[in-house]
C-alpha cells in the first residue's frame, strides 16, 4: 500500500472516530429510541467504499470500532460486542449490495438496516433480554432516513473530491 494512501486512510479513520464520538454525544438529544444514531461515522465508510474499495472500507469500520471501544466503552464490553456486530454486519451487507450496482443511497440504507439488526441481535445475546426485539421495528423505521442522510452527505463529498480521493489508489 502506498504511503499516501495509508496516510489518507489513517486520516479518514481519525475523522470517523471523531464523528462517532460526536454522534454518541448528540444522539440522546435527537432520538428517543436508545442506541439510534445519525450514522455520521458511516459517511466516511461510504466515501472509502465507493472510492477506494471494500477492503479499505472494512479496515476503516473495524479500526474505528476498535479505537472507540478502547477509549470509551472498553474492549470486549457489552457495548463493544453490540457495536462490532452491527458494524461488521453493516459493512458486509454494503459490500454485497455494492456488487449489485445499486445506488449509493440503496447501499447506505441497506447498511443502516443491517447495522440495526446486528445491534439488536447482539444486545439480545449479551443482555439475555429477548424483549429487546420489540425495539427493532422502531430502529428499522429510523434507519431509512438516517441511511438516506448519510448517503446524501457521502455523495456530496464524493462528487466534490472523487478525483483527489481516487488518486490515492
């Protein structure tokens, strides 16, 4: 991997960590349902996925979740397992959907949906509380607009900087 590309990915991971921390702080003020976030960190994931590739996007998601867990919730805590399950299911789903040639908006919404499914599944397992399944319809309903907002923001960045970002490949 070229040094310029490695540095760019490191900067994007840093941005996604900061966005993740910011959205955690403000999500409680915006959403009533616990665990729902805007998905601002996923803007970075979409940018990397659409411009650099699947491997790099996976690296960004995994590293962001690891860094946030190490600095906030603790590695291997319940919060970590919920986050890693949602994040990994989301990125794998987005990679698969990208191969179908669907739009950035479809990729983002599907990733958001799968993130919610992964989080609820992990939360049920780690807390041994099956009633959390009743949150899923609300989380799915909220994942559509948040996925659309995330895609909109990512698309703005991609359109503005596509050639510069691709020069890192």
